[in-house]
C-alpha cells in the first residue's frame, strides 16, 4: 500500500511537471501569435490612416478642380465626406489642421455658390441652376439660397439701372471724370440729357425686362420641380412651401423695384418739351413695360399713376396748342379743294398706321410677353428700324378720280383689316344720320371700279354738274389736318387708356370748333339767320358756344379750354355774284365737315374699344347729337347762297309791278318768270363751272343746292303774291299760268322731284278762289305754313273782289287774335 502510494505520488509529481512544462511552452507561443496579430492589425490600420491622410492631403486640390469646372454638388459632397473622414482621424495632429482647412474650403465653396447664384439674375440657365439648387440641397441651405437669390435680384436691378443711367449721363455730359458716380440714382435721373432720354429709357427697360424674364424662368423652374418634392417628408414640404412663399413675395418686390427705377427716370426729365412722335415712343415703351408688369405681377399702380400724370399734363398742353393751331388754320384757310383719291380713308393716313401695326402685332404675338420671348434673344423693347410710311391718298390730276383702275379695284387689301375699312358713303342719300358701309375692301392707294357710263353727263337737266362719280371726296387742308390730329389722339388713347376719356373729349372739341367755324363763316350771311336750322343743330351750336367759345378771352374756365371765335380769311369772297357768292368755298367747307363726321363714325368702334365702359355713353351722345349735325348744316349754308341767287327783293318788286286786275285772260306769262328762270339758269351754269374748274359738285350736293334755291324762290313767290292788292279772276288765272310755265322750265333744269314747297305756292294761288266759309277754314289750317303778313295780304286782296267788308274784318280779327 505504502509502495503504491509512493508510486502514485511520484507519478502525480511527474505529471504535474510535465503539464507545467507543456503549459509554459503553449502559452508563450499563443502570446507571441497574439502579439504578432495585434502588431499586424495596428500596421494595417496605420496603412489605412496613412492612405486616408494621403487622400485628404489631395482633397483640397480635387475640390478646387471641381469648383473650376462648376461641379458644385460633387465638390460639396467630396468636402463633406472628407470632413467626416477627418473626424475619424481627429487624434492625428495633422488631421486637426486639415479639418480646419476643409472648413475654410467649404466656406469658399458657399461664397462661390453665392456668386454663381447671382449670375442667374442676368442669365438664367435651368440646367446650371439645377446644379446650384442640388448643391444647396446637399448643404441643407435651400431656404438660405432663395433668400440670397431675392437679395441678388434686388441688387442686380439697382446696379443695372445705375450703370445704364450713369453711362448716358457721362456720355452726353462730355465730362471724363467720375463725379457722377457719387450721385444717387434719383439725382442721376435729373441729369439725363433730353436727347439721351429715349435711348436711355429703352436700354433701361430692355435690361430690366431681362431681369424679370430670368425671375420668371426661376419661378417656372421651381414650379416644374415642386411636384417631385411634395409628399416625401414634412421637412421637404416645409422647405417647398417656404420657397414658394418667398418667390411669390419676391415677384411683387422685384416689380416694385423696377417700377421705381423707371418712375424716377421718367420723373427726372421734363417731357412737356418733347415732340409728339418722341413722346409717343416714350409712351409706347412704358406701356409695354406696364403690360409686362401686369402679366408678371398684376400690380402696376405706381408706374401707371406716374405715366398718367405725365401724359395728362403733356396732352393738355398739346391739345391747347392744337386748338390754337386749328383756330389759326381756320383763319387762314382758303377753302380750296384738296384732291384725294376716291378710295380715300382716314386709316390711309400715316397717323392711323398704328391701327394696322397693332393688328399685325396681335396676329404675331397672341401669347403673353414672358412666354412669347422666353426662348428668344429679342426683347419687346427692341426698337424697330425706322420705316417711312408713304401716304398715297392724293390724286395727281383732276381727271384721276374719273379713271377706272380695274386691277387696283379688283385686288383685295392685304394690310388693312376688315374692321379698319371705312364705309364708302352713299352720296345719293343726303341724310345726316351717319355713313353707310360697304363690305368691299380697297387698297389705300387703289382706285375704284366704275362702269363705263359713270363719269359721263347724265343729260341736259344736270349734264355739267354730275360728271364726277358719287365716290368723290371733298376735303380741305384744315379738315385733313383735323383728321391727322384725330390719328395722333387715338394713338395716345391706345397706349394709355387711363386718359382715353380726356383724349376723346379733346377730339370732340376739335370737331366742334371746326363745325362752329364752318357755320360762323358760311351761314351767318343768310337773310334769315334761323332759316333751315334744325332743332338739333341749333342745340349743338348753342352748346358749343357756351362750352368752347370764349366771350372775351381764351382763358380756361371750369377746367376746360376756350378759344376765340376765328374769322374767315380775307381770301374768301362770299359776295361775288359771278362766283355764286362763294359757292365753291361753301361746298369745300360743308362737305369736308360732312366727310370728317363720316370718318369719325367709321372710327367709332375703335374709339369705343379704348374707352372705359362707363365713359362710352359720352361718345355715343356726341355721335348721336353732334356728329349727325354736320349734314343738317348743309341747309343753312347752301340756303345763304340760294337767298342771293333768288334775289327776293327784285322778284317781289317785279311781281308788284304786274297788273293783276285784268279783264282778259292772257296767253303769255309775265316778265318776272323769265327773270326767275334766268337766275336759275345762272345757277346751273355756275354749278357746272364750279364742278369743272374748282371743286367736285356731287349729285347729292347739287340736289341740296337746287332744293334750297327752290325753297327760297317759292317762299319769295308767295311773298310777292301776298303783296298784290287787287286781283281779278283773270289775274288769278295769270298767276297760275306764270307758275305753271315756271314749273315746266324748272323741271327741265333739275331732276329734283318733287319740287320742294311747290304745293305752298299752288295752295296760296288756289286760295284766291275760295268762298268765305272755306277761306276761313283754310286760313286756320295754314297758319303754320304762311306768315301773318301773307295771310293778311290774301284776305285784303280777296276783299277787292268777292269778299264782303264784314267778312274781311272778321277774318283779319281772327288772324290778329291768333
């Protein structure tokens, strides 16, 4: 047992010893392996760090390369990644220095981003801006980017406007110093030379237009990219809403800044001294800018108010000058026929050319300005090349109006739209209710198609007074000048509708002054100052006198202009009987007035389209009351000639010299009939000579003149017969014979049917045969047709034949009482 225990003990000791040796040998090897593995891991990490450090060392250069190539998103992404890497190795001393450098690089990138962002204000590129927006998105500064963008637009507007204005100020001042650079923008605008204003304004609007267009593209870009962002996250939606609200606010702010720049430019220059064409160019430019602003923002009150004030001041001064000029023209007008083509129309004048140009521009650019010019290098403010508009409205010879021009008449007008065609007046209808219309288009310079019979004499009754066709137009130089003024006024209305009503009122004043002067010159010498005047015409003339004509001076009263009544030119002789008492002058004056009213009627749709709706009623009243009065004036003016041609005193005297209490029926008419017919034959010859040598006498005008002469003559015959004191039945038969002979001969001289007031004479002669009872009834029925003197003369004459003294006394008492 003991031996066994010793053996076991020895074995255990040996085993433990062996195990101890084995343990020592295994642990040492493991530790060595672990140490070696650790060293390896550390060396690998060190190699990675060294490589990372090497990469970080070259990152700055790579970022600069990307920035130079304007690849901002990649540059920012690389910079941010390097910053993250630098944080990983921040325990290295060199890395801490590199981290600081990367931070500076990121600041540099943001600065360069901001500078590049500002370039989009002057030249927006959607792809390039997309890169910028992506770069700000990576930075998480999209909201900051839109704020910066608005600041850049404001700065670009100011800097652009300042540089343009200071450039023109220095160019025209002739000074080489930079003293103007120290002035404010408002002060600079007051130093713009008058000759430099228009090109300066055009360049300013052109540049500001470019800024607005770029902002429009910016907003369009954000609208097109908003759908892809919305709904992704709350933060994304918040950012999008913030950007949209900022851009919406920026629209109004940018337009307000632009309005202010243009407003100060306009207010800094005195436009009242500008010529009309130059002022129209200014209006045209600013009106375009306002239209663009309304499309861009819809709020142009500031600029529109400035333009309204400047334009109204300019226009009132212009109108005052035009009224004085028209008054001077009227006083010096010789009232000679100004021959124009038969196809003459107001829109053929260069002053109305804007109507055609507007129609053309409307057909070319139907879309909005911003959309139309978005993809174009052109701008709405590019001044077109100056084109001299050649008028072709005057006839080159007196016979040109009678020549047929089939080729011109058959061709359709390519330039003048249908609604600008003036209606050709049916001269056969002498009514004063305006012009008729014709759907046939005519070229401004074309002739009219006529049949072979037109232009020939119509026959012995009016052969010499109807050689010309009914399409002849009678114009005077002054009426042509008034038409041109209408064109200029309408041009202002089309460009600035806020003063359209004031302009229309001024147009009506020009017309009313012309109407009043024509009446004053050529109807005032009538024997009866009120004969032939319609109630409408009298009302119109009275209103014109009270509102437009000055009593003592041309001072402004009640806010309106007043002018001195003009006097007729001494060149116009209205007393020469060989010249039919100035008939040619009266025809030119009257028919030019009628033509003026017809042209205004044709322009009425265009004028009404420019007026505010609440002001159209004024122009409608003017057309219904004043325009139509032009035709009414024919009667008083031609009636003044008729009174002198008839020579009422001579005819009444000759009738009084005839013995009417004869006992035998005569077969020969009295001598006064020959005198009357001789006067009428003189009228026929005078009309023929006037038409042949001086001015076209249209058939309608000829009939009016004949009608006025016959009216005057018939009133004169009644006046003469009423002066007869004694008359037998045979004498009454002689009166009828005289009048019948007169009627037969007159109907050979004129085609006016029926003879006006013929029944007035016939009824008066037949009244001599009436018995007492029927005579009393007849006198009551014809109190309005005859004067009291004429009715009393009839009763006195009948008293000498078959009327008792008692009946005579009763009838005379009835006439006096009534």
